[in-house]
C-alpha cells in the first residue's frame, strides 16, 4: 500500500540514530508521525526540524503506551527502540537481562498487541520491526541481545500468520554495523570507541536504513517485503571457531 493510503505512524527510539532518521523520512511523505523516546530535549529538536509529534515516554511504560495507542489508530508502527549490555553470558547481570528483555522484546510485544488489532480491523497497516543480524548470526559477548532479537524475528513471522487475510504487512529489518551513536551509548562516548567501531570503515548511515524502510512501505499493496538484511559491503557475518581442550 503506497504512502498515500497511510495517515499515522508511531516510531519508537526516535530521539537519535535510525529512529530519528525514520521520523524524518516518514514526515517527508506527509504522514502524521508520532516520535516516542525518553529524551524530551532531543525529541523537541526533532519536532522543530520535522514537524513530528513528540512523546517523551519510556517504551517500557505500559500505562503510557497503552494510553497513547488507545487515542490514536496507527497505520505504521516502527519498533526501533533497543538497548544492549555486551558481556559474556557467564558474567551476565540480572539487571542487564531484565533491561534487554523489557526494551528489546516486551515493549515490542505490547506495542504489537496494542496496535496490530486496529490494523486488522481497518484492513490496512504496516509493522516494521528493527531486529539485527544478531537475530540470525552468532558473535561473542551479546547472548541476551541475540536472544531478544531472535524473538523479535520470530514474532515478525508470526504476526503475518495472525493477520492472515488482511492487508497488514510486516517487515523485519536486520541491520549490521551502521554509523550511528549506538556504540557510544553502549560502550561510552570516547575517541577510542569511535575509532573501534566507526572511524575508517565504510558503513551504512541511519538514513540508508530509513530509505530501506520507506521502500518497503511504498511497495504495492500486493507486495510484502518480509525481511531485509542490511550490512556494510565490507562486513560479513558468520565464522567457525574450534578450540583445543585446555
């Protein structure tokens, strides 16, 4: 269904990075875009720049998101908010596990529960779930993150089954490394972290992910783009390690 058939959109994790880029891209299409994040100051700046409607809400605040989705029937839902606490699972902290489950998975489940039935009733809608290549590939030190993103990946497939027979589309976006400030949020905003993850690499930018999302939304109603894996050309996932017994 082209953009002209949609009116409203909700984007979570909208204060920076991919979320902010998606808000900007959808606003350019003339949608009423509701931007949700905790950072009120960043949202105010985004609203002044794009005309979006800001909501300074923690995505884990179930009463608040229930009230918001109860007032507005969203045609597009972009579940972008996410966190990571990289460490070996052998050293996992209980608060880290709870945070990742609450933000990366529980909030996505609740937002889909609150929004998708309205899409089904109206026979139109599009859910965009920002997952990760971590949903399908293994790399060290992110076990809880992998688990939550894999759950979002399966949810994305299941939603299409639950909405079968209605014009409700679901797209899972699986980015690899993207040049955003997420690494600073996770590892610390230092020159060393920038050099480790960003400097000298050829990386997709947040706007590239936003353009891919717009492409999926703009496809004809007969087309559901279910899964998009977006990585740098010079990044490949996977690998095989074999250890000798110590």
